[in-house]
């Protein structure tokens, strides 16, 4: 298992990545932790389950699209990030840092 953090202070996001046999389990959390979205990537396609009144699908979509381009093991992503009174610049920071996480995730998957 590996853990890494992107961002700082209120916009900090924690990524926990674990191998389950040949498959991968990724948990992405920040702020008030919860589960707001679940994605499954398999056979170069994906399904996303969005929990009502949550927007984590927007947060993980770049990761899901990138990982589904290549032949990978089955990957499950669970994401939950909540910050009360989040500003536009904080949203931008979270989304940009999340995009930056893709290379670290890919590195772990291929190791």
C-alpha cells in the first residue's frame, strides 16, 4: 500500500492506493471525509456511481479517463472531499492537484 498527499492546508487530498491481488483499490479523501463517488475501471472502460448531491465525479473524471485508456487491472476508486464554503480558487486548486496525481497513481499501478 502507498499513501501520498497533494495540496496543502484546507485543499489537501490524501490518496491511499492498495493492491488487492492484481487489482487496485484507490481511496481519495480530503476535508470532511466521506464517500461521494465510486468508479470502476475494467477492460479499458469505466462506470461511475455518483452519490446524490455530491460532485466528486468531476474531481475523479480526469483520473478515470486517463487510467481507462490503457490496459490495467480492475481499479476501484472511492472519493470523498468536502470543504465548507469552498472558494472558486480552492476548487481550481483541488482539481489541478488531482490531475497531477495521475502520474503517481500510474507509477504505483505499474510497479
